[in-house]
């Protein structure tokens, strides 16, 4: 597991720009739905207060997660935990 401060923090208003950056560097991206239980975390620490706040306001969960080809959450760990707990 990786500490949060070493992982990318991509502001929601820059997701399209980030995808363009990846595509421009030969990293193909696509958007599709995956079951939350199929994903794996790489972030070591989760802020419970942030997760609870996300669960209380589902509109904050609308932004996509960034997931590697292997199913690892690269960005959006708090949203992933919130979605996973809401699905249970």
C-alpha cells in the first residue's frame, strides 16, 4: 500500500485534461462501469470522515474513479470506499 501523499490527487475539474494528457503520451483510456467489489486499493490511509461525507451526499460520488488496467484504484479511493459501503 502507498501513502496518500505519494499518489496523484486529480481535481474533478481536471479529469478531462488528465485523460487528454494520458492519451497524448500513448496511454489509452476508456470510460466504463466496473463492479466496486472487483477493484483493489493501492492507497494506505483512508479518512473516515471524508468517506462518511461522501456517503451523505451521493452527488459527490458522480466523478469517475481512475483505475489501472489491473483493477487498481489510482485516484478516487475515498469515493471507492463510499460506493463499496453503500453497495453492501
